C-alpha cells in the first residue's frame, strides 16, 4: 500500500512540471498517434505535420488562448 502511494505521488509531481504553453497542438496520424502542443504559430504546427500526416488545432489549455469576440447587434 505504501509503494502505491509513493508511486502515485511521484506521478503527480512529474505531471506538475509538464506544460504545453503553445497556442497550437499537432495531432499525429502515425501508428500510435501522439500529440504535441508546443507550437506558437499555426505555420510551425502545419510544417511539422505536413510530411508525416495529422492535423493542427488550437490548444484548449493554452494560457494565451484568445477567446472569440462576441458580436452584438445594435438596436435601431
């Protein structure tokens, strides 16, 4: 039981250091897949995925994510 607790604590602490600060994520379509959210521009992400297959999307967990602006209609 103690070993399991130590293993879980080690796993939790290792996850805390991992961050994906990029604004774009690449999802690879190679066998086994994979994800890389370290791209700061769409062009960087697209250039990486271009030769090996996959697609790019905005990082949903990025601190720099820009929320779409809500447009309101003015009453006439």
